[in-house]
């Protein structure tokens, strides 16, 4: 390996200066000069903020996370960067890199079949990211890089997507309108590893890069060394005498500059095709080392290829004809016309397909084969996941994080009909239902909808629509006028069209600007977060807003369908419960049976006798009381279960969990020192003609326990509760009583575990039950609050319970943990009742 590395990184002509070709069109002196002062604190801070936290560290092992979470350390690094800039010296640690080898092919065995990825220390990457940002802005503001041809390394462009979409559009237009078009995909041999450093410095001189920045970049490349680590050994340090490093923050931009010199020296020999909008399309499209020529005549194509070959040879690089491909369309029909690089012919598309910029091209010039292959990949991926020995929830995790991300790019770039995507989703849904242990009759709203029980799963159709919407807006709102004025409408079939979806979403967002911020729920004015306005949003923000609106419309369609479902849509009438959101972390911690029970119980598809009678004609009666046994009957309506104390046991389990959360808050409040007496308000002197100072109002505390330190509590669990006689004499036994002698205040708390549809009814019933007791306690001089709380029998906590906990000062993580504990207690107890539904002998779990 070391011999291979030394051979590939050796440049015998590294000291021979390259002279820019004399026939290259000259460029104007820069009108906007690049900043040559040391990096500012804001530049360094923004660079670290944008950096990916999970990025692998370099040889020193320090990740970005250190500088993201330690501003003082980052400020110290910033001072070191300023010193390095002023002395024009690059620290040695910034010029050393570890590395790994990533296979480029499936069964890679030869070292040439691996792609080297360098892992540099993040300190140097931050420093050169600032330089790259400055250079990119300088090149873009002075129009030194033709972004209609080369978009790599320039921020603000989706170059790969725009290039591949426009190339495909030109090919399709040539077919449809019976035109001539000749396309050649050129492959450079080891372009990143063979670009000479002298070409980089020639590009710096050509684009008038100041000496200060040129000196810093040269000092960096002058002694750039790396080593690679494998499971068996680690190589010695190798000097990079030629090429650039994959993983370096400055290398992509300097490579783009070098390729721009080659492109500028070549593209002037021919003109491009004129589009339907009147704009002339470029004859060349390049993204890093991927070069594609698009011309309308054979002589122009040959002239352009000869010029490219000449300039690439001047740059000491080579074209690989065997890996290049050509497409010749004559009057709308594919031709077998061949082109040559030197004496070597370029294979045609009929001989061998080619993949360029993430898109496959074959002799049919259609995406039918790629769509079929995508369908096969999804089917084989689902089968591979299904054949593993993993539990169902982990299979769903593999689907979400393994298979789906792999198919999103093909769905975005290929012409896939929406009906085909829906067919793919049906197959995915079948496997998901199997893995989660739910019946096939379960509606897909339960899996992908943002309903009362939100699962961390995404709909393939929804992701497809969002991807196509994103591509549509990227092309039509591109900063490149050549792309935006010639952008095609994406083909997705007749059922759904991205351009229509974008128009509808845009109209909805503009209408929302007119209406303004609308308050939702009962939280009060200003509680719900405001959304950005369409008129003030930037282009990326608008794209994000449109995609979010498409998701909102998809969810609205699911909600409309759910309302029409008499059984599985009952949850749409639960207005007084908190919605549950199961994250992947929660999913990993849940038992598979518990997850299956939770989903089936929420949507009433458990195999109850009534459901079994409807599905298979079995006996619909309850095994305990011989009454028709639907899910509501089993959980809350069976008289035998009530007599045996099953519902009382579940009620007590939930009460213990709720009482534990309130007891923790009570003991914590009683243990802190009493509040200090408030100072009297101070009179502020206001001069004549002056304005009074603004009074900053602090939000009122909801913690009603904070004003006393003698809170006591009784819970009706384990022993009979006796209501404190100093307040009232009664035989009623509320579930909890919380009082303070200092404040003369008492909370009467009554818990109910009802069927979710009956939560409001249960609340009113319990409130009326203790109205007389509260009136008697008020007559004794006590401030009394009757607080009925409800937790649904399927684990859905009512808003009355959440409000009580918040009023008592339980907030933040403590509130979330308390709600989860109460929910799990109700759901787990109901699951035990379900398991014992046919057992006449009762025993608590």
C-alpha cells in the first residue's frame, strides 16, 4: 500500500510552472476585492455553528463538539488563527491528516478500487473554511466562475441536481421536438489525485487572488502529509505532492478554480443550444471533475472535444475514453455515431449505460428501467430486513434509517409516476404492519398520520411529494437564470403534479400572510409560535415553507379520511386528551407486545369478541358477563370486572403514579426556605418632558405550592381516606386531599380512568359530586378547589391532569416524566385487564 501511495502522490514536474494558454479569454480586474485581514470572531463562530457535529475528528481526536459547546476555547483558537494569519505560517498539526479507505465498488479488493478520505484536525478545517468562504464570495461577486457551467464549491446552488435535471431535459426535448443533440460524458482519470499544484497556483494568479491568501494556501499544501489506518496496520506519513485531499475544506474550491481555467480555455470554441425561452444554454456543464458537453452539430462536438483534450493534457491530466460515454440524437432518434479522444473511441450509450451526477442513462432514453429497478430494490430491501432475526421494532428502524434514505434520491431525480410510488408504499406498509404486530386492516393513518398517537414513521408517498416539490422550486427559483428560465416541469403522472402543488401551497401561504397569525387552542394570545411570513422569507425559507405546506395538506387529507372512519377514527372526537408522540428512543425501550397493544387499542382493532364476530363470525359475547363485548365493554363496562375489583385495581395503579409525582413536588417545596417578604414598590422620579421608564413585567408563577411550606397530603390508597375534620365532616372519600394550614387552602383531587370518549362527561360528574363538600369547606374559611383529573383507560392523559400538575408547579422534565408514568400505568394496567379478559378468576399483576 505504501508503495502505491508514494507512486500516486509523486509529481516529477511539480517545480515546472504552468503558463495559462494564450487563447483563453481574458477576465476583467476584480471590482470587488477579497478581505485579507485576519479572520473575524463572527466568521469563526458562524463556521463552527454550520459545521456538522458528527464530523469525524482528525489525528488529535478533538471534534467540532468541543468548540460548539465551549465558547472560551473557541475564542482562544480564534486568537491563534489571527496569529497564524499575521505570521503567514500554518501550524504543523493543521497539515497532518489521518485517513480511511472507502470502497468504490461492491467487491473491492484492489487498492485502486478504494477512495481515500482524509481526516484533518478541525482547527485547520475551521481556519481554511473561513478562507474558502471569502474566496467563494470573491469569485461569485466578480462573476469569475460561470455558474451556468460550473457550480461546485459555490454556495447557493444545487449544482448536481440542476445539472442532471437540465441535461435530461435537453435530451427529452431533442426527442420530442425531433432535434439534433450530441452529449458526451467525460471521465477524468483520478482527477482529484492528479491535479498538479502548479495548476492551482496558476488559477490563483489568473483570478487575481491576493498574495496574502495565496501564501497561506501554498504554505498549507507545501507540507501536507497523511497516513491511512486499516484494521491490520497504519501506513507511514506520506507527502501530498500532487492532487487534493477529500475531506479538506479548501481543496474543493481550489479544484473548482483549476477546472474553471480549463473550461474557460475550451468552451469559447463553440456556442450552446438556444432554449425555448430564448436563453442560450451552455455547451459545457461541469461539477467538479464531471464534464458533460452538449452541442447540436457533430463538428462542434469534435472541435470542443479536441480543445478539451488539449487543455486537459496541458494541465497534466488525462481523459479515460473507456469510462466516458456519448449520446447522439439525430432528428429525435438515437444514433450510433462515435466520437474520439485521440485515437480511442468513446463508447456509445447503446453499448453501455452510464451514471453521471447520480442519474443513470441508457439507450432507451427513458426512466422506465430505473423505476423498475427502484421497485426491485425496495422489494429486495424489505425482504432482506424481514429475513433478519431482529425484533419487529428494529426492523422498522432499519427501514426508516437504512432503506428509505437510499431511495429518496432516485425518487427525486427520476420520472416516477405517483401511482407507482403509492404501490411501493403499500408494500412498505404491509411489512410495517407485520413487524409492529398489527392487523392488515389497520388504516395507514395510524402509521404515518400526526394523530392522537404519533409514530416516528414517514409515508413514502409524502416524502416523494416533498422531494419533487423541493426539486421543482430549486429549478424554477434557481439563482442561475439559464436554469430558472429553462426549468422543466417534473413528470409524475396525471394524478399529482409538482407545479400544481407548488402553486396551491404558495397561494395558501400568501393567504396566510393576509389573514395574519391565528391563535389556535385555548392557550391564550401569543402562546403558539408565529410562522415566518412569505413576503419576508428568503429563498431557502420559502422552499422550506412550501414543503411544510405540502406536508400540512397531506396531513389534512389524512385527518379528513380519519373523520369518516366510524371505528378507527374515534380518536378524532377526543378533544380533551394530550396527544402522545412515540420517538425512536421510546420505541427502542418499549416491548414489542406493548407497542402492538398500544396501537391496536387506540384504533380499536384488538381481537375483541365483537370484532371477531365481525371478521370471522365468532361469538360476540363477553366471557365473563355474556354481554356483547367490544373494547369499551372490556375496559370500562363489564359488571363482572367491576365487581371483582379489576377497574379499582387499575384506578389505584394510576393514582399511585399520580400521587408519587405530586408527593415529590410537595416534599421538595416543604424543604426549601420560606419566601422572603417582598420590598415595597419604589417611586421612580420622572423629569419634566421625559418618558417614564419601561416596567418589565414578569410572568405570573403557576406554582400554587410556592407560597407555603406546610403542605400535607392524603391519598386514598392502602387505607381509607378520612377527610380532614377541621374543614368539613363527610363520608365522601376523594382520591387525594392536599392542604396548607398557613394559607387555609385545600385541593380536592378526584381521579377517573374512563373510556376516552367519556372524559368530559366524567369530569363534570366528579366535579358535581364534590361541589357540596367544597361549599362546606369554604364555609369553614378554607379556600377550596375541586380538581377532577382524568387518564384514559388506553393511556391518554386528559388536559385536566396536565393542568393540575402545572398549577402545582410540576414543569419541564419532571412534568414530562410524570405524564409518561401516569400514561404507562393506565396503559399497562389495561393491557393486563385485556390479557385476563376471559379468565373468570381475577388476580392483580
